[in-house]
């Protein structure tokens, strides 16, 4: 198999993956010390984005995540950016403050959140969760934002 065929096959494992499993019961510890749980998110469409300040793709996609949040927050979208356990808390705080991230930012100090959400190892990994708390889609790598927006709109329109 050629290198390009191998790379093509490898990237097929990335991208969007459709699912319909219940989001794991999770407690997100936010930068300000407060917490949010998956139970508190029911009734909202939620993006849970696993990222790191040292991940170039994560940093590249962050403005689009901010734009997505601002576009849909008034319609019921919640976003939680979960910094990976290996990310320095001071770096995460600095990034969130200097970029004025408008959504919740959590620290996964122990790696438990990444384990519970499907052994997340690659960043960015983003989960789209519906109002009933079911994972609708998992994106490994930067999502195709027009497609993501269409799916968010579809989920927001549902009761």
C-alpha cells in the first residue's frame, strides 16, 4: 500500500462519527471553580470540545467555536471547552482570558473526563449532544462548521 493510500485510510478514522449513545454522567470543574454536570445541560444542545493550548488545530478552530457559540447561544446552545489533563492550568486560564472565550472552560486535571467520553486521546475532539443528553455526533479534528451549524439548527428546532 502506498504512503498516500495509508494516510488516506488513516484519515478515514478521523472526522465525524455518528452515534446516539447517552453522554456519560460528568462533572465539569470550570476555571472559576464552579461546576456543571451533564444533568444540568439537559434541555440544551451542547458542544463538548476536548482541546489543549499546545494543539495547533485546537487553537486554529477556537475562533470558529466562539462564532458558533455566539450565533446559537440565545437559541439554547451551550459549549464547554475541556482542557486535557496534560495542559497547564495557568496556560488554559491565560488562553481563556486573553481570547475572552465566552463559553464555559473546564479543566480535566485527572483525565477522567477524557476517559469517560470515549478515551479521548486526539485533540480536538468535539461531541454534539442533544437536548435529551444523547451524543449525536463526535468530531475528531476540526469539524466542517457549515455542516455542524446545520446539525445544531436541526437539533435546536426539536422539542
